C-alpha cells in the first residue's frame, strides 16, 4: 500500500469547530437543574471553558501538524534540505529560488541567441 497523503478537506475547518463548539455550549447551558444553584451554574461554566480550551488545543495541534507536513515537503524539494533545520531551510529556499531565476534568465538569453 502507498503512503497516505494529507487531505486538508478531511480535517474540520475552524468554522466547523466553532459551530460544533457553540452548539455543545448551548446544550450544556440549557442543562440546568430545576433548582438552579450557584455551584451548578459554576460547574456548567467551568465545563464550557474546558471545552473551549480543548477545541483551541486541538486546532493548534492540527495547525502545527499541517506546518510540519509543509516543511517536510519543502525539505524534499530543496537540494540538501533534509539535513537542515527550518530556519536554515528557509534561507536555503530563498537562495535556491534566486539560483533558479538566474538559470531561467540565462536559458532565456541563450534561446534568444540561437533562435533561427
């Protein structure tokens, strides 16, 4: 079997997380006992805060994973990139882009010279 590729559409977007979270929060806030006490409302509020925090952590973790995947893909594209840390990798990418531009300019100039 081949290596599984990352599909960004398979991950829920931040809007979808927000929508799911807000509907959960509304359900939690509706769950009030007939005798609403301060401790009950505080517990509900605390539970809602914990859900918000866990959703934020999850979206941060997803973003970190996505960035890591993009860095690894970039490391494969740039010659010698696999051995570099991300900071040095970005500098190497800038140098590589400049080198490719120079090569392109030289090839375009040569093609103009030898055009029949």
